[in-house]
C-alpha cells in the first residue's frame, strides 16, 4: 500500500465510512441524555434492580408485559434513551394490583433484571406512596364517593377479589357508594400499608387523613384509584423508607 | 485456510483470487477458455428468463413473516406459544435469547446470567445448524423492510435519480468493537437503543412508537444514498451470527461446471464478496462452499440461469 498514491475513490469511500460510522455511534450515544438527565423517571415493575443495573440487565423483550394480567407494564420509547424497550408502569393509568400473587413479571424475566429473589408481593419495593395534595384529598375533606372512582373514558382495570379474582373489571364501570372516601386504603393490595387516621379528637368529625406505612411497596394502586384529578396520593419512584 | 479467508472477507478484507487451484478445477477453467459459448449462453439465459421463478425468495419471505406473526399472534390471542420478542423469548417454555442482545447485556451488566446462558446455548446450536446469518434473511423483520427499500433504491438508480455510495465493509467490524466497548465502559446496552431489529420486532408485537421514526429514517437513507447500508456495513447482529455460522452444515454451494460467469448472482446478492468464486477462473475447486457472511437468502439460487448455486447440507450428501 505504502508509496502507492491512494485512489481518490477509495479515499472518499473511507471518509464516507468514517462519517456514517461515527454518525451511528453518535446516534446510539444520544441515549445518554434522557438517562443521565432523568428526563422521564419511571416506576419499574416489581423486583427491578437499581436503575443503572436495571437498564443494562434488561434485554428489552417485553415478556413481563405479556404475562401481566392487568396489562400494567409498558415499554419505554425512543425518548427514554437507553430505556428503549425497557418496561415501566404508568401507575395513574394502570397500576400493578398484585392480583397475580406470584409476581408473574419477575418469573417471566429471562435475565433477572426483575430479580428472582422475590416471591411475595410484600417483598417488593418499587417506591413509596405519599400524600401529594392534602388539600384535594376527599377523605381529608370528609367527602365521599358515589359512582366510579375513575369515570370513563378512563380505561384502567382492577381485579376485585369479591367479584372474580381472574377477571379484571374496568374501573369506569365499577360503582362505589362511600360516605367518606377510603379508596386508597380499601384497594391497597398490601395489608396495612396505608391507614386512615382521624384528624381530630371529635368523634363526629368525619375527616380522615391517609397515612403511609413502612410496608408500602409503591405499587401505585392508590395513585390509580384516587378519584381526585390529578391524584392526591402518588408514588415516589424508588424512594425508600426513611429517605428524605 | 478457506475458513480463515472467509472470516477475513467477512470482517472487511477484499476477496482475493485463490493462489492454488485443484488440478480438476484448473482443467475445467482451461476447457472453458477453449469453448466459445456466447450463443449457447444467450439461449440458456433466455430460457431461464422465460421460466423465472422467485421460489426461494417466496419461501423465505413466507417464513420470515410467519415467524414474526407467531410472536404477534401468540401475544394477541394469549396462547403462550412464543412469548417475548426477537431479543429474548420463551418458545413453549424454552428460553431463547438473541445472541447479540445477550452479549450486549452481559458486557454491560458484567454478570453471567444462567437463563441467558441456557437461552443462548439453544439459539447458538440452532443457528450453527441452520447457518448463522440465516437469521438475517429468514427471520429479521428489518431485513424484509430493507429488501423493499433496496428494490425502490434500485428502481430509482436505474432511472438515475439516486446513486449508491458504498461504504467500506470493514465499517461493521469497527462498529462491532466500538459497540462492545461502549457496553463494557458505559454499563448500558448502548447498541440496543438503536437496533432496528429489536425496535421493529417490539413495534410489531407491542405496537409502534417514536423509535420507528429512527427505523424509517434509516430506510429512507438506504433508498437515497447507500444500498442496504444497515445490513451490509453496520449491523453487529449480522457479524455475531456470521461468526456462529462460519462452519455451519447448511450453506450455499457453487458448482463450477455449468457456470456462465456472467455475475447475475452477484447483482442480487446482499454480500456479493462471498460470490467472488463465481468470477471466471476464480473457483479453486469444482465445488466451492459460499463463505461465512452469506445469509443463505437464496436470491442467487433463483437468479442463477444454470443451477450452479444450490443449498447444500454438508455431511448429508455423504450419508445418502
């Protein structure tokens, strides 16, 4: 090669290859922006490894999506960078209600990005619920709920043990008649994760305030069922008990 | 030696004319030189043209669509025959994992995952048996889209609307190393975020999203500027499977005897460098196995007017 003048055609080809090759690597590196800038913090399915490990261990196949009986899991899109094809749960639209018991998504995961050491819903830690808008909370105002918690066009579903544990019911068709709203407590899949506490010593005072306890798994059921718009109670993604 | 050469060519080296040729092949080359067969060649080509068939292409397209449809329908109707996407799946309960995706995950996560090892083991055996890059042309949904884009490109090129600006084939090898290093260093599966194979497979199964814009952009670029850019010069999945299928029993075999050396096969081929042996006097033997980079797509088999290119299952002919 040395000594021979380089054919201009070959040189142009090499330049083109370098340019397009770099363009491809550059395009792939765009994935860093959404991840490092935390553009879209996502509630990950039960058993998810710490975020960084989760993004690398996930093989982006969506088997967790396929097994979820309430179709709570969705896959990330291009605007999530390296989170493309990585599962998350949009809790307000469709929360995980743990009605599958054995945490199906964890069992389905082929890589352990959803860690296999979980076999009970109580062991899950996706985040923690927090009363975000105390002023809007119906229970704190002493107000009740008549009719569906989330009227149409809301499409989210929930599996009610007392109706049919295997058939999810559309929340928009399920009617409640509650003197004082206690939906976040009533539909919480974890025993004792949220309680309603009286707001004064007066027994005639119907007002109650939701209190989140350490056993909360952050599944997002309370966020989905909350009848105020937007939700009064929300899940803080990946927050642990005791975190600021 | 032939294997080493075929790997070198796959990694980007230009194919070279073999230095040693078997006496039988030498005699055949010599005999062909003596015979002036242009009239006969024209007749053969005219006949082939009259009975033109796209047999292997049709079988292949049907297979590709069927495989992807099984994924889609299995989820739609919840029959749990095949769960997941092309990156990883369970086929009637058995773990299967795409070799390149599994490699990226292990490089990024740096943990040997037992389910992935099981999954890749099955898939490794399957694609070794069926011939590595067979995955590309018989399964990958992007391949089909790219074939359609290629048809448009060739149509426009024939009318001189567009021109193909080929890249150096070594680009894919360099990018392969770069993406592997990026996964190791960053700890993220960097390549997966732009992989059209994963994006299209998930779009088919779970519904399309913004990521399809990237794929459509790639296809548009291939139509206007670089014929089959992704599959030829970029895709690390192709190289992974190429390595797997380098010594596979299923391959395309070239037979020197009746070949007219007019290069119709090379014109339709995604990876024409593997068909270098079909050039006049280039075959080192009466029969030559086509190299590792071949996707076993069968376009050359359909295109060959003399039946000189055929699928072959190595070992089977000896058994029978």
